[in-house]
C-alpha cells in the first residue's frame, strides 16, 4: 500500500510538472539525505522531540491520576467535568495563541501537547475503571485481597486496553499539536521553525522532507511506547 501511494505521488508530481507545488518522492528523499548530514537537522529533531514527549508523558501521568481520583471522589469528578470538556472542544489554534501570551515560545509545544493528551487519557482511564468487572471486585472482597493486589491483578488488566488505546491516539495528536504550536510560535531551532521557513521561501522539498520526518518520528515512537507497555504488562502478569 505504501508503494502504491508513493507511485500515485510520483505520477501526480509528473503530471503537474511543477516541483514548486508538488515535489516528487525522489526529490524529497534526496533533500532529506542532504539535511540528514547537517547538525541543525538533528538539533531541531532533538529540540522538538524532547518537548513533545515531555508534554505527552505529563499528560498521561496527570490524566491517569485525575481519573483515579475522580472515580473515588464524585464531587471532584463533577467539578472538573466542565474543564475537561472545555479542553476537548477548544480549537488547538486558540489554545496555542492563548498559551503563547503566558509562556515563551520555547516551551509552547510542551504545554500544548500536555493539554491535548490530558482529556483523552483522563476519559479513557476513567471509563476503564468504571467498566471493571464487578464480579471480580466482589470476589476480591470475599477473599480479603489487599488494595495493592486488587490494583495489580484486577484494575490494571481491566484498564490496560483503555490506557493503551489512549496512548496510541494521544501520541499522534501530541505531535500534530506540538508541531502546530511551533509553527505559530516559531521557537529557534525547532522543527516548526524549519517548516515555517520552508513555507516562507516556497521550499517544497524541505516542507515535504520535514513532514516525512514528523510522520516517521510519530510512528516509531508509537511502536516503541506500545511495545514498552506490552512488556510491562507481560512482566506484571508473570510476577
């Protein structure tokens, strides 16, 4: 399927005959090879990657903790429900402009990634906890299992599919929103700055090359994180 769409891309590029509007796959790969041997290329990747992953991890952590606390405290759940709904419905561009007023563009992608990840993780983990098999919980009460054992052997396996699904969706969203924040904030040395410069100078090969890098980073990190979660789950079951 990948080869098919690459062929479609190549055909469209040749039919259009304007590399300024649509660069061919070969042109983009050549440009990517040129960029890959430069120091600023890797510095930009590291700059954006650390901040987006940082925002993602903070969103996962706080979203999970908020979900656990909300399930155990109904009043708290009612209190934060409008806030979660607000975060989910406000457009990303509005968030970026609003946040940019209060923090520097250098850390903008961290905050935006965090805000995009938080409500999804919160909602999924909360639903997972609420959907936990009540028969298993009753059995745990009958056998007087400790809170730790109930958490480890009942809640974690039951909530894990919801948590895994949230992480899979959120990582791609974190990259999209984080890079969008960088394009608007234009922090020096970021992928967003490179995309902005490519647009300003009508450098289509660079634009496609950096977009390809974003897609590859998102896919690779998603596979790594999901693999890590599977390993953790497997170790937990074996233990």
